[in-house]
C-alpha cells in the first residue's frame, strides 16, 4: 500500500515544459548524463542527443510521462521508444520505466512559463527523478526549438490564411497611392517636373512602408494595423510649395524642388517629435479637448480642397476661385473629364445607400478600370488617343522612372533655408491638424476590435514612424482606421500578416511604376471626388439637425469657406477665434448664480429657541445668500456684480451678502477685479461681504487684495469683509449678529435668556447702529418678540433643586402659557450636572443611549462621520436645548456623536432614573414625553429639514 501511494504521488508530479516548444526524443533509451545520490537518481536527455533524433514529440506529450510502476491505463516504452506490451519491462535494466499514459496529464498553467537557461551540448533538457519527493523538470533550449517543422508549418499556414487580407490591403494602398500620391505635389505647378506624380506616389508608398514596419515591429498593439501616408495634410503641402515658390522667385526649378523636399521632410520630423512628446508625457487625452466642431470644419475644408484637386487632376485646370475658373471647368473638353469622374463617385455613393459592405468600395474600383478597358476594346480606341484626350495620364518615361525617384530631388547645396523657415507657420498648422486624428482613430479601432490599448504607447509608435519617415525624406503617416478594420476582419490579424503586407508594399513600390500609365484618370479622379464628397457630407450635411448649436454649425461652414477661398492656415485660425467667441458667448449665457435665499428661507443648523426663531423670521431678509457655480471669468463674473446691485436697489435693508464658493472651480483675473469693485460698492453702504467655501481658491483670491483694508477709508473695512469655511458657519455668524440686538433688549427683562458663551464673534456694543433703517428694524422686531412672548416666570425659586435644568427648558418652550409644577418637582431632582471641556466627546455614534441631556451653557455639536471630509457637524446645540431623548426613548443606538464645541455645562437624565419615574409617576412621565420632549423634537425636526431642503 505504501509503495502504491508512493507511485501515485510520483505520477501526480508531471514534467513541466515551456509553452509552444518542441524537441526530439532520442530513439535510443540510454541517457548520456547520469548522476546518482543516496536519496535519488536522475536520468537526463541532453541537447546533443536531441539533435541526433528524428522523432518529433512535444514537451506537452512528454510532460504526461511519469516514473514508477505501470498502472493498467499506461503503457511502458521499449528501448527504441516504442510502446511495450510487457508491463514489467524496464527501459534500462535496473532502472525505472518511462510510461506513456493513454490519457494526457493536466499541467498547471502557472508552471507553463519556466525561466529559460542557456543550453550546452550536455545540458539536461529533461530530468526524470525516481524520488517521490523530487519533481521532474524541463529546461528548454530556445535556440533549438524556434525552427522546428511544426513551427514552420504553423507560420506558413498563418501566412497562407492571411493572403486574401494582404491582397486586399495592397489593393487599397495602390488605389490610395494613385489617388493621393499623385497630388503630393501641385499637379499643374510649372516648377514641379513632369515626373512629379511618380515621385509623389513613391513618397506615399515609402511613408506607408515605414509606418507598416514600425507598427508590425511593435509600435502598435494592433496586430493588423495598416499604416498609410496622412492624406489630410495634402493642402498644407501645397501651401508650403506656394510659400517657397513665392520666396524663391527667379531661382532654378531644381533649387525650388530641393527646398520643397527639405520642407516636406522637416514637417514630417516635426510631426513625429510632437507625437513622441505627447506620448511620453501622456498628453493624448488632452488633444481630445480640442473643439470637435473646429476639427469637423477642417475636415470639410479638406473635402472642398479634394473636389478642386479632383478637377485639377482630371481636367488639368489650376484651381482659382473666380468667374473665369468657373467658365473653364464648364467647357466641354474639361467637363467631360471631371464630370465623368464625379458621376462615378456619385454612382458609388448611390450604391452605398442601398448596400453596406466593407468590400463594396474595393470591388467597385476594381470594376471601373475593367469596364473602361472593355469600352476601349469594343470601340477599338487607341491608348495614345486616350492620353491626348486626358482619359489616361500622359506620364513621360513613367516606366523608366526609378522607384527611388523622389530621393533624387534632394540637393542640400541648393536649399534656400530662409524659404524653409518661412514655411514654419504652415508646418505648425499641419502638425496641429495632423496630431488630432490619432486620438480619434486609435480609440475607434480599439472599440471596433474589442481590444484594450494604451493610447500613449500608440502615439509614441506614431512618433517613431513619422521621425523615421522624415529622416528618409518621406511624408507624414498614421494608422488608417477604415483600412485597418477591413484588414483585421479579413484575416490580417497577426504579426505574420503584417510582415507579408510590408513585403508586398515594398514590391509594389519597386515594381508598381509600370502600372501607372495604364490607370484611367476616371479611377483616380472618382476616388478623389469620393473622399471629398464624404468629407464634405460629414462636415456640412451630417451635422445638420443632430443637436449641434447653430453657432457651432455656422463655424463649420465658415471654416470650410475660408479654407476653400483663402487658405488652410487661415481657416484654422478663424476656427480657433470663432471657438473662443463661442465659448465666451455660450458660457456667458449660463448663470454662475445657482440659487439665492434670504436669511428667513435658509438658516444655519444651530438649534434656535422659539423666540430666536420668531425674531430671525422677521429680520432674515437682511441676509442674502448667493450660491455660485462653474468657472468665474470675464464673461460671467459681471452677472454677480449686476445681481448684487439689483438686490441693493430692490431691498435696501440688506445688510449681509453671503457668497458660497463651494461649487466654483476657478476664477480668472477679471473675476478678481470684479470682486474688488463689489467690495468698494458694499463698503460705501456699510454692507457686509461674506465669503465661504473658498477652500483652495482662497490662495488665488487673497493676492488680489480683496481681504486687505484701506487705512484711509472712512469705514472700518475689517468689520465688513469676512471669510468662513462653510456656508453654515456664515449663516450662524449672521444670525448671531442679528440676535445681538435681541439679547440687548432681553437682558433688561430676563438676564437668564442671554446665552453666556460663544458670542465673542460679535461685539454687541460695537455693532449696534440704531440710527440706520436696518438697525431700527432689528430693534423693533426684538421689542415685538419680547412683548408678544414674555418669559414665563418659574413657579419655583432659584433655591429649588429642580430649578436649574428646567430654567433652560422654559426658554425652549416659551409658547406654553404655564409650567407644570408637578413636572418640575418630579423630574428636576433627577437631573445631574456635568462640566465638560472643549473637545470632550459625550457619546459616540452607534453607542447605546443611556441618557438625555439639557445644555446649560456652552455649545455642543452633533456630528456624522464623512468618509471624504472627516466628521461633519450637522447641528449646533446652544443653551436651553435638549438632546439624546429620541434614542433613549426608542432604545436605538446613537445616530450621531455628541461633542463639546466649547467648555460646556450639561444636565443629564439617565435612563435608569427615567425608567424608575415611569414606574412611580407614569402620568408625569407621559406628560414629559408628550408635552415637553415631543414638542421640542418637532421644532428641531422642522428646523433641520427646512435647512437641508433649501440646499438643493
């Protein structure tokens, strides 16, 4: 039994192997390297033996082997490696057998990736151990396993399966090169040689090849990324040609062309470096904040440019927005050429309206030249005649032009560097526009292929590909979303397919020049028109009635017109200026004032007694609270100044303006200037300006001088500008300020009604201004409250033991006409007085309620734990307030924590005393609960709900 258990343990430990590796098992069953030990013996297969063999077993197969006696489900191997019928026949005499299980063993995935080591002639690749405690292991040899028959077969199979996708991608690249490579240089420019179109096609293909190499080599996480020249930069390339020609009037064509080539290469290098920096510093998402409607307008401008270029390529008429230009393109000789191409593009758009398939466009443009040459064959038309008429491109020596033709244009000795520098603004505009596409194309392809990517790494890959292209004189390139998606979905989703596509594009670059002179102009022209119509449709028509603001739509149309009539750089600048105007106009119309209240509508969370509440209801309109929102800049901050002036005009008794900044994200310099103006206006009317919720904004506002005081002012500004952390603190301060007059009046009738703590915020004598209408109103309301709600005289003397705690309850219950003497006699002696220091925690949230409390002096706070901001005070309790009774009556845990905000004197009624009174004086306890506690709690509940309901 022990031996069986030992063998079972041994078989459960498979030989581990690296993933996707194979090697040959020796035909001879003896082992060259052998070591022995007292505890175990090992037998190893070496690299030398493996190379001598022809059998092709994989590590996965061999990992199923185990050492030990043969169970019924396994077969032993003979000396020549074949299965043996003799269960007891060992491979070597006296040595354990190597068994081949009929069912493959399961190998843990976490052990599939073993650390690789260098392999020598005698390095054991597999060690078979006879010990049950030791585990068989495998050390792979990468150099010997990479080129096995199975690997080569797998590579070939993947390559064959991806050939249709490669052919499709090459065809699309050829069509793009013919359509857009041919316009890399202005088609009708006299300074460009007749081989300019061939050179442009060569530059297009070289740029695409460089991008494909970088993406396939790891520059992109997409296995089927298709790189291509950035066709959106064509207008900027033409602008650079015009600038250089204007700077080099009278110079040779060779010098002008050499300067143009350097400018092209510099713009590509500059684009690549910007891409690289954006990717390194993870700024890809910042580009996405660029206004979308400006980008759409630029796309429409490119569409307009392509329409004019399509006419130029097919009819050989230089674009010129004039009446004469219109007459030229309407002549029959020109109209038949560009008109037929335009109609073919319209035909394709019509078919696309009914048929939506990714292969439609490639198949359509393969069919066009076939139909063209069928017509040529049927009518027996001569190719030379077609070239003369413009139906075929008349490229001289097209077949003799070398594939590296554009490199021959470089001549650094002839470069006019001042002319190159004059193109820098256009290069900046080109780069700015070019970098906007990648943060759009890459995430779009990621979503379509359901593949997670790192945008910064993709942008770095684009930077490297553009730098490489610029160094060899190429143009800008990028990942093409539509081609890549079609390529991936057609089976080109592997690195091997990327390599094949690169090779095929190189072959096309070297040998494709012979095809150029046979491509009908109608194919190239219709392709240019097709893209131009698509871009114009996307910018002008697709944006109509899609929820876009009219001003944004008008911006798009203006950008398209400016780009078409004036120039692309001018169009981008106009778009940026219009975007700034749109931002100011739109956000100026959005109010920065979220909500407004007066002091009667919005109160602090301090629990005010009945008389105080009645008083504040009448004088609360002297406080005006303004909750602000958004970003305060020159376009919005004037709203606040205007609103404050309106409030002062309509409510001249307003004494406090409380500005809540808790929802303000920032303030610009113009906003700070406006606050200084508001401060001056309010100071003149002796009105308080209170800031709250500033937080980090205080550091931005303070340098403006708004909290500084003018020593020459006739008014003490230090008493009129205040800062508080929260809105609740501000409201409490204004309430205390107004209550100061009430307490001055009350102290004359009943000194006990004036709280004896926490009133250092307001200097009562200093703030009393009885001569102003506002002060007169406060004084009048204080007298009214005192006269209408006189303090109830206690039926007990001050020497009574029950006098003290109920003196404060009498303040809270002033609406009662009488005080029940029995209630005071029974409950008064049960209260116990405690003196607490500031910061003392009387009870914690979640604790068992064992008492209720009445505040005699000082302030207490009910706080809730806030995971974001720590403990938060939700209610402030002043003298005369009862707290803790609800949890004690309901036997519920404490909802809040009770903390001393200042030194306080508190009276406590314990639950044991209350329960004892419930048994001895049940009718008195019922009266205490219904007439005292519930009435008190109802008022507190109203105050709390009223406060938080206003802060919507």
